């Protein structure tokens, strides 16, 4: 199969707001259940070990007109909660048996409460994470959170989630994360082979497909692009930061590269890369998942940073590791975590002489020309002077 055929399928999955692939998976065998989750991170291994399908709910994008959802949130709130409510009210999520709302911000916390009131028959859980990274404190708390999630899914599914099932699921997700890292490494080494909008669509496909099928898709895509001839352009290498929750429209992702920027690292769909190392399959699987979160997870605005001097360290590591020449801060309008963190990250970039620009978007942004012009000017300035004077 060619890379173009794979990406066409990914784009069809991306555009399908009725989640047909997940509906068909559920209908294929009696008793199957689907657990939706909002962006950032949830331990999909536990859902998979329960025999359920983890389904990423990333809002309605730019295809969904929000009518009912606007009645539930103020106008100065980001768009993703409103479009998620719209998906639910219009019965696009009527086949989902549960929803997990990870600890991102107060808006998503409140959204979990709204879902509990609106859909009392659904298993709804706000999935909290530790803000202390010592094993005996935050670790003990998080282990209990994972056990509580496990007990909730066992009650919903009517069957025990065994340690052996958890180990099998951990191994499958370790493999999937390795393949995603390989994809990101390939894009960083030869970004003309892996356009960012294709990498993005591949990761979005993984939000609606079983992990086994998604891993096969990643293998097939990388095998195909390594054999294909693609033109190399004189683009600058940038890291994109701030898009970890509400996702940008596909047109925005394409516009940045069309403006002369190769995105060599980003924070799109972080659930696929949240754990930076394999989770051990030997020993207690719940404790292994907890320790992986505490000690081997990425940094992002929605994750607590204990020491002020650590702020921005992960971003600088991304820049060095990927050979990036600048940073584009792209955050959703009204995203408190991203917009509050941005000045602190910008200060770190100034200290290290890294050029950057910033803009805001909404998942239904329609006008891409100003963003493309801004990104193009940024790319040209790096080529000419190596600095933007940001």
C-alpha cells in the first residue's frame, strides 16, 4: 500500500465525526465497550486490558457547527468543550459507554461534571494525576487512582482485569509508542519525507483504531515513504508548542509547512508520546504505569513543574535533539495553561538565543492566510539573519 493510500484512509477517519470505525469495532462482537477520553493523557493500557476500545475525543474540529454547546460555556472559554458537548447532544457519541476527562484544566474538570449530569447512564470519570513526583507521596496517590480506574472499568465490563492482561496491553502500547517515536525520528531526520500533516493524520487515526491495527498502519506508512521520492525544500526547522489539548484545524498544520517551516517536533496528541520510555512488563503493572508517569513523561503546560528552574528544559531539549532553528508557539484562544506558560518559555528561549513567534487559533479557524504570512516571515528572517529579534 502506498503512503498516499494510507493517508487517504487516515483523512477519512479524521473527517468522520460519527466515529464509524469505532462503532463497527463495537458491533463486531457482543458485549464490547468503548471508552472515550479527552486529549493529553490517560492510561489506555488499562482500557485495552479490560477488552474495551480507547477512543480519543478531540472535539468537533472545523466541520462541526456548534449550536447547543454554546449554551453550556461562556464565550471566553476555549472551543473544545463546546464542540465535545455538541458531539454528545447530536448523538455522535451515543455508542460510547464511558468518558475519561484527564487533568488538563478547570474547563475540562467542569466538562466532566456536565457529562455526569447530562448522561447519568454513562461511566464518567475525571482522571486526576499527581503534582508531587516522589514515589512514596505522588506515586502512592497515583497508584490508587489507577486502581480506582481499574475497578470502575471492571464493574462496567463485568470482568476482572488481570495482571497478565495488563502486561499484554502494556507490551502492545510500548510497541506503538516505539513506532511513533520512529515516525518522529524519521520526520526530524528527513522532514520532506514525512510532512507534518501526514504524521498528524497518522496519530489521529490511532485515536479511533485498535492499537494493534494502528501499529501495522505506522509500519506500512514508514516502509512506503522510505521507498518514495519526495522533493526536499529549503525550509527552516522549527518546534511547535502549545497545541496539546484543543487541536488546530488541518489547514493550519498544512499552512505552517507551506510557509517554509519543517515542523521537526510538536506537542500534538501527546497521549501517543506521553511516556518517553517503555513501561516494564515485569512486576506489578499498575505500579509500573505509575512510575513511568512520575519519572519518564513529557513536560507540558498541563503538567505540574516542581522547580522553577526546570521550566522550559524539555522544550530546549527538543530544540537541541531535533536540530531546530526556532519555535512557533501555537495555542488555542483562551487556553489558560498554554497562554500562562508561554511567557516563561519565551524567557528561556531568549536566554538561549532561540528565535520564536506566537499566535492563537481555534479548532474551527477558517482564515489561514495571516498565519501563513506570519510563519513565512518568520522562516525568511531565520534564513536571512538567524534571529527574529523576538
